[in-house]
């Protein structure tokens, strides 16, 4: 298996009236570095795409502002470059990205131009920005690529903010992280541009310190949270069903919480995030995590507070109508 370290540059509409809602971000450049299993660079990819939709470079697209408009006009159409890129990627590879955006926009551009989808269902990839945070910081903070390059004392021999150069530096950062902490590769990410359409395409990932589930689509939130698989609280360490201490409850209609107990491993916190699909359906991302007594109490408190608020609301409504 090879690593395809990928970076994209894209452009967007200058104002709302010119925006094509089918393609808010038009990819103008694809840069990539191919590493083999031993982290050796075996090939590179660097192509410019001729704009079809947005012909003036928007100022928010600061990353590419240092490029000349004529550079792009000499590029080739997206579909052509993309086909060449996929050939170049080969068969057995995993995408490595700085951050979480590029694969979504890449797939959106592909669908816009009528190309086949990259994957059925969510696409697994390595988020090197996340890897960096998990290796050197708290796992939550997100740094810029240049920050990481400075931190690791990587020589800045080419300018940043072109697709190829950012892929080049991302590959260097990844190589250092991977040699220091190879087990980081267990912490894969999933791009959910392609939402699971059936049970087979759903994602069940076990990260040893938490588990993640990405569901298929449901017509609404209630149907989703009542689904057997969505509401289940199976312990990811032993596979046993952890007994729920409460029903799933929602604070804001978006996030649902639950507390369960595994006989062997203790408290399990469940969190469900409701996500909207473009067609109006919803799908969920559920995480389960073993927690201590204190964190368990926080969930109980959260539920109590919510109950109280509802009670007060009902009470004041009643007073008004009396
Ligand atoms: Zn357990």
C-alpha cells in the first residue's frame, strides 16, 4: 500500500450572485506526493486546472493569490487532470490530507463533472493535522501546516500555499510522525461526502479509546435515535451490551447523550451527532467512550438541568393560561 499525500487549491465565487451551488469551491490545482510503505517518495504529481466556472480569483482564496490568472488559463479541464491523477494513484493507497476539507471538495468536483464516485460510502483517510496534534499536542488543537513545519525544524526550501508544496511539506511532517509513532495510523478519519446508503456501507470503527459509528440515512431525527443500531451502547473493549442508565436525550436537538455501564469496564458515554444530508434526510455519527465517575455525573447533571428547564417552562406556561 502507498500513501498519497494530497493537497488542493480551489477558488470560489466573488459574491453570492455568481455562486454555483452545485460547486461552491472549484478546484484549480492538484498536488500530491506518493510515498511507499517505507515512507520513501516514489513519485510526485503537480497539475493546474483550467477554471470552468469562476474566472476571477477571489480574494478569500488567499492561498492561491500569488498565482497569475494566466497560469490557470493554460491548465487542463478538471476531468482530464483528475483521470490522470487517479491513474497515477494506482490501486492500493490511502489518502493523507492536512485537515478535513480536501476529500469532500475533491469528490464534489468529481460528481459535478459527472465522474464516477471515489468510494461507495465514507472514504477512509489519514488526517495528518490530527496526527500532528495527537503526537505533539492534546489531540484537539489544530495547527497550520507551516506551524508544524517550524515545530519539527523541517527545512523550508520551497514556498508554501501551492498544492504541490503543501503536499510536499505534509509528507515531510507525516514521515517524522510515522517514524516516531507508527501506531498513529490506527487513528483513521472518514470523509462523509458519500453518506452510507445501506447497512453494508456503514462505518464501525474501534479506536481502543473510543468507538465511532457512521450510520445510513434516516427520514428524521426521531427515527434515527430510535433505530436499534444507533441507540445501542455496546462496549468497544469487550463487545458486551452496556446497560443504559438513561434514555438518549438531546440538549439542542443536534447532539444526543446517553450514559451506560459495562459490567466489566465501567461507565460508557454515548454521543450522537445528527447530521443533515443534502436530500433533507439525516444520518448520525455516534461515539462511545469509557469515562470515569466524575464525567458520568456530568451527564446526569446535564440531564437533570434539562428536565428542570422543561418543568419550569411548562409551569410558567400554565401560570400564563390560568
Ligand atoms: Zn466492556
